[in-house]
C-alpha cells in the first residue's frame, strides 16, 4: 500500500528514506552479520554509531564544546523530574513559565523537588479551562533574578502556541523543553543552560530523550537523584551508565544524517515556514475553519484548527482518513483538529491537507 500522511503529534512521521535505510540494514548491519540492535552498547561498532550521531547533532545545532549531549531514557516527562533534581539546589527556587498544557505538567512534577515560582504568561482574560490564544512577550516576564533557573516550553504541542523570542534572564540559566520544536528552526544554543527533548517528534522513534546541558550546571544534583537521571554520571559514562536505547539512538543518527543531506536546520526551517504559512493562510482565508491564536505566537509544528460547525468533526476525520490524511483529531483538552507538521512531513502532505479541507468545506458549506 502507499504511504499515508500522518499528522500525529508524536510518535510522528519519520523520513521514508531513513526507514528504508534502516530496513536495508536491519538484519545485517554493515556486513557484520548482525543487527545493530544485537550489538553490545560497549562494542566498538556501536560506540562509533553513537559518536557519529552526537557529532552530527553537534554540527546541525552548532553545539559548543562546553555543552554535554546526553542520550537518556524517560522521555520529556522524565526530564520534568531530572531537571529539578539536578538543578534545583542550594535553597534556591526556580521560575516556571506557564504557557499551556506541557509547561503546567512540568510545574506539577517539579513541585515535588523544591520551591517553584509559577509565572503564568497566558492571556489573563482567558476564562478558566479555555484554550491559550496569546502570551505575554518574554521581555515582560516577571522573573526572579535569584532563581536557580527559568524553565519554559518554547512550543506548546497541545495548544499550538510557540514563543520565538528569549527572555533576558541576566545570567539565570534558561531551561527549555524543546520536545516538539528541536531541529525545526535555528536556535543559538549558547543562550540556554539546558535543552531537552523527547525524540518521538523531530528526532526519531520514542524511547530516547536528548539533553544538551552546559557543563557548569553539572555536579550539583540533589542527593536522592537516581543515578540514571544524574547528568554528571550520565556525562561521565558517555550516556552509558546503564544500557541506553541503542536502536533508537542509531535511528536518531540516521535522521541527523538525513537532515544534513536536506541542507541542515536552516534549510528545513525554510520548508517548515512554507508549510505552516500555507496551512495558516488557508485557515485564515476560509470562514469554514479558524485558528484564533495570536499570529506572533502560532506554532510552526502543531497547528490546531476548528470547524465553524463542530457537528461535522467526526465526518471531517472520517473523510480525511479516506483521503490518506491520518491523526488529525485535536487533543482532548482543546478539541477540534490538530495538524502536526514536523520535519518529516513533506510539503506535499500539507498541500494534500489543504486540498482536502477545501473540498470538504465546499461540500458542506451549502
Ligand atoms: C510530547 C511532549 C512531552 C512529553 O514527552 P514524553 O516523551 O511522552 O514524556 C513533553 N513536553 C512537550 C513539549 C511535548 O511535546
């Protein structure tokens, strides 16, 4: 059967070329007579795969040498615990910016490990339980100059809200949950103390989590920190304190190579911009659909939209599936539809979606 376009928020599409290569190498990797999945993580062969993946990521994101790259378990949510366990020490509190569902989830978890100062930047006129449609710009965030760190989520996957500017924290380390935006556009890594991301959106299959952390932030973990969450021990062991998710690491490496062949982050960012513009423009120009998030904060990766007549929702999803457009149902907390258009979604997928939306609107507008 032919491949469909999958708009899932995660796990999400992987580049077809990557999967074809993985398939070709699956049983007999580089003539070793063995799958890469069957190799010891400490074998020279796997160590080379691991090192190459890290080198390619460093090149793609221009990660300076005073940052460690850690390949971890536990997903984005694992980092909701690992970040405070490692960084929330010496009696300080941490600032947590709240801009939607994922940043709220991060607050809940972090509150178990220390004092959290919640800074709600979602539009204040928003009725309780309603969707976030705008946020306060970073220059106006009321930050604590003595905080251990500032945590925020640049792209709220559920709400479809993305923050493109950074606050000036006057030296307080910025910690960013980039699970759904990493590698989608260029960023200046030196502006961050720590970046983390679950792999299943823009990096590879689930089961792997990336942490990029400035070296001076290591070594102060709370004494109860589990060893597999301790950045210092992970760094000391080259992310192999215990058995890492080797196959996911290998696949992430293939995705990094694919991204390099596509021209790197700057090149994919242009495509991402085009994809998002195409979709938002269509939504804005058609009364049948809406997205009321303030233009400056619209996500390039996750595009929620609503049908003017919500009674047509299930019909929309059914007919979309028949057209080969999958997983467009919005998150249960915000309803409507959501198109996640990560790096691996080709522009053809967004074109097919817009065409389908147009046909559907014409058919049901009467
Ligand atoms: C998906 C996601 C998470 C959670 O990731 P898990 O790997 O499922 O724990 C956290 N933060 C953001 C922004 C996400 O998009």
